[in-house]
């Protein structure tokens, strides 16, 4: 089972490596969106610091959302997804592998880049730490839930916007506690509880989301 | 018993100054129900029958 | 109704084989006339409950000390919010039934419920806004219940949009069922998150102070209106599922005639 997953991860990472532009696009989008908010609301430092946690989390969320389209689309288009469905590896292993690879090429880079953007918002050290920790726990959940949405909307009309519509409400708990963790750190309050809850979301979605994604893929490909 | 709440029809419609809000809510509710029922009728008509619930 | 050229439904076959009289209604052909017979009774019950509820709400319940007459919106707002959540759960249950029993009717029922559920969600939001304005001074209050209702509206719209975007009805039904089940698991999590978020940011809470006697009367009013909304929902959803059955059966007849598949979004 783990060998299958590792194999899929390796395959997807190699494919992503050939198209480094895709990964870069997600990061550039994140930076651009984070830059838009001060332009829209004014650059008063206290205001920026106060809205930093929320803005950075929303920007990361939207960047992760935009990248979901390519989770299954390429394999669906050239028929390899159907091969995976009937192939030797269990489908849930394929789904798990692809989700992990997606996080490695989307969520992880975002998590590593976020502190730099956090500096633009004047977030102090502890808040930046909370930002990295919350994103590290939260972005995998975004990939896991996003995979379900991506599988449901496979090949449908207007898939990108529909995907956003389906998945964004489900992202709300992650956003609330992710941004909440950074906000608490900003106020000097403990944020271990927030991170624990994020960890719980991660555990829960890691167990259940791949099965939902498998069901959705079977529905889409039958 | 209950009519003691309201001195007159005017008082009833006025709702202690909050008439706009109270009737704005209940009015929109009636509107939504009407739209829902009309939409069902229109859908039935598109199918080529007169009203839903008729052909048993 | 004409020729119904469709594949035999498992419910019909199983029901006859095992002699369980209610399983035969899992077949759309059998459910259609049953639904038609039931609609008038539920419609009548809806009207009766509504009249009683409105009487209690406007004539039996006294004026609120702080909020005056504006609190009477509660007899619409709270039942609408209850129904919006209840209908979503029922919709998800029909989706689950579709997976377990593999019946076509389940997906049709889920599709029939969604618009009504969305309507109640909208009414909860609208009445919440109109209640918030005189009470809190603004048209929108980011309190836990209203924000959760807003997200619930997004979930309904997403469900309807997903079904509308998939041409094949069977695939649409099953995709919708997965989405509804994922959603129903998430609704308590979302509600809990928003509750927590609300207390943190010390948002306003749309609530009332009330004496015990008043509380009993108010509860009766809300329960009666909720019963009215429930009866109304059943009547409307049965009517809508009959239309869906006719649309889909007709579609299958066309498929046989023309030998090609078509979208049924005319």
C-alpha cells in the first residue's frame, strides 16, 4: 500500500517538476493577492497587522483553491485516470498519493513563503511562527477537501468556479482556526488549542476525504 | 384574549413602529412561497400538463 | 401518463419478491400517484398550522420589554432556520439512501428538496437582517447563527449548481449525494467553528430576554410555525419530485425514440 502511494507521489512530483511554472504561478498569485489588500484598504501599519492573519490565510486558501484544477484534470484528459481506476494499485492509494503530491507542490511552498509576506504586514516573530504552524497543518486539509471537490467536478461545465463554490464553505473551519491561531499569537494569547484543532481536522480529513474522493472519481468515470 | 394585544387595525399594521421590519419579513415569506408555487406551475406547464398534482 | 420505458427499478423487484408493501414505492412509477394523493393533505395541514402559529405569534404572545413588536419576526426567522438545517439533513439522508438502496427515486427526492431548503435559508437570512436592523442598528450582524446560515446557503447553492452542471441524471444524483454527505458532516463542524469565532470577536448575538410565561408562548408559536413549514415543505417537495419524475421518464422515452441522449435543461 505504502509502496503504491510512494510511487504515485514520485510520478506526480516528476510531472510537476517538468512544469515548474505551475508551482510558481500559485506562489505568485499568493503574493499578488496579499499585495492587493493594502492597496485597497490603506497601509496604516496597525490596521495591516490586525488584518494580516485573515488576509494571509484567505490568500493562501485562494491560491490552494486555484491549483486544485490540475489535481486530476491532466490524468483525466489523457485517459490515465481511468487506467488508475482499473489498475493494480488500490484507488485510495492513488488518491492519497496524488493529494500528498499536490500538497508538496502547493501547500508546502505556500507555508514556506508565507512568513516573508507576513513581514510585509508587520507581523512579529510569534505570529509568524503561528502562521507557519497553522499553514503547515491547514494546507494539507485544503488539499484533502479540495480533492473531493475536484473529483466531483471532473469534466463538468464551468468546473473551476463550481469547484470554488463547493469547496470554499467547507474550508471555513480551517480558515477560522488557522487565522485564529495567528490572531491569538498576535495578541500574545496561547494558540495551542487552535493548532490542536487544526491537527484534529487534519487527522479527520486524512482518514475520510480520500474515500469520498474515490467515490466521487468512480461516479465521474463510470 | 389575544386581540387585547392590538388596540386597532392601525396599531396592528404599525407594529409599534417596527411595521416595516415585521411586515417586510412576513411579506417576503409570502412572496417566496408564491414564487415557489408559481415556479412549480410553470415547470408543469413546460411539461405539457396544466398543474402539478393533477394527473393521479 | 403514457408509456414509461425505463429499466425495472430494484425497489419494485425487491419489494414484490419480499412482500414488503412499502418497498414498491421506491419505484418512481409507483411513488408518483402516491405523492399526488398525499399533497393536498400536507398542504391543508400547512395552512392550519400556519394559522395557529400566526395567531399565537401575533395575538397570544405579549410585547417584548426591550425589543417591542420587532421580536415577532422570531416566529418566522427561527422556524425558517430550523427548516433550512432539517431539510439539508433530509437531503443528505436521501443521498445516502440512494447509495445503499441504489434507487433512482432517492436522487430525485434530494433534487426536489434543495430549492425549498435554499428558500428557507434565504428567509432565515432576510428575516435575520430585518430583525437585526431595529435591534442592532445594522442590516447585517455577523452573529454565529446568521453566519452559519449564510454558509448553509452556499452549501445549498453548490449542491444545486453541481447537479445542474452534470448532464447525466444518474451521475448528477450520485455526485450530489457525495456532496450532500460531505456537507452534512461538515455542517456541525462549521457551526462550531463559527460559534467559537463569534465569541472570540465578541459579536452580537441575536437573542431575547424573556419571562418564563412568555418563553412558553413563544416556543409554542415557533413550534407551530415550524410544523407549518414542515408540512409545506413536504407538499412542495412531493409536487416537485412528481415533476422531476415526469421530466426524467419523458427523457427516457425520447431516448428510445430518437436513439440519442439529450440534456433535460430546456
